[in-house]
């Protein structure tokens, strides 16, 4: 079953065309890794999926709902697509537990006790049960990002979107985040991941997409694409990441 469908999707910022008639279908359970030069439209593509950016041409359908539908449908789409950003974006005044429990209470209408139980379970899943009562400032970057993943999972999304989730982390902290992501993939979560971690793409990705100038220029099995890049530009890109 296809969970995400780009149909000649375009996105302009004023005169600037950032996504150029993208056709892309993502099936349930796929782990799609997106790579490409800075400015090629990777973040915009992710942000269009959950309606953080409005598309300006074509259509984009998420779990059967068009992002062009009304506000109510857009809220549903946002619940179904959890997003993790480069800069964690946790609520600084809340503890890890409160950060994770916030969404289920607001969005899913869980009671305080239910949300707390769910949040504790998710913090345990990302290896942070013992940090539940710490505030973000008391956590390392890798721990903050794992809380951010737990927070996104808390609203029970059907798809997880990751925008360079390890780019702000020191090398030794990247791995703990990649491990959680690998575990999610193994559990069958549908994921779209923008990353420069080529080893992760190769091991965990079911599909690798290389973007250039708002278009998909390569789309294929990660090992094949990485080991025998079908274009010189991709070959060059891979040599420099
Ligand atoms: P990537 O994530 O691949 O680096 P982005 O999707 O962030 O690329 O950006 C693609 C292009 O769109 C860039 O030229 C960027 O400057 C431009 N862009 C992104 N967001 C905005 C915005 N809100 N307003 C205007 N231009 C933007
Ligand atoms: Mg980006």
C-alpha cells in the first residue's frame, strides 16, 4: 500500500522553484533515504509531506488525504507524520517526560496518567527511562534527539520524517541516535530520512534518492546506488560526504 504519493508536486518560494514536478510513491514500511547537495530541496520535500510547507503545484497525498484538502485534514496528516529536526526543538521548560507526554494529551486526548505511562514506555524504548525528569539543558545532544524521537512517536504516527537528525551531533553521539532509528526501521516503521550518513543509508535504507535542483535524479536500492553510482554528479557527491 502506498502511504505517500507525490503527483507532479511543485513548490515555489516566489519565483524560486524548489520542487520541480516531483513524482514519488512511497509504500508502507519503506525506509527512504534522501541525499543531495545543500539547497536541492530535501527539507522542503519533507516539510511538504506534513504540510509545514504548502505545495504550489500538482498534488501530494498522505495516507489517502491530499495536503490540499482543508485544515481538518491537514491536522490529521500532521498526526500521521512525526517529524524530527536537526535542532531537536524540545520545549526547554519541560522535562523529557513532559515533552513526550505533551502530544498525546493535546492531540490524542489521553489523560495525564495515560500520557505519562505512554511517555515512560517510549523513553525506555529510546534508552532514556532514567532521564525522564531531566530538562533538555541537562541532557546531551544525543539524548535530546532521542527524546525528540520519542516525542514524535508518542502521537503514534504512521510515518516518521527525519531532517538531518544527526548533523548537529558530535560523532560519538551520532551513533546512539542512528541505533534508535535502525531499531525503528526494523520494527517496520515507514521512514523518510534526510541524512549524510551514507553507512546508515546503505545498511538501513530500502531505497536511496539523490536530489538535485528540486528533482529526483537517482532513485534505487542503496547498495547498488552507492557502490556503482549511475551519474558522475552522484559519484562526486558521495566522494565528498
Ligand atoms: P536542502 O534541505 O536540500 O538544503 P531546502 O529545501 O532547505 O534544501 O531549500 C531549497 C531551496 O529553497 C534553497 O534555495 C532555499 O534557500 C530555498 N528556501 C527554503 N525555504 C525557504 C523559504 N521559507 N523561503 C524562501 N526560500 C526558501
Ligand atoms: Mg535541509
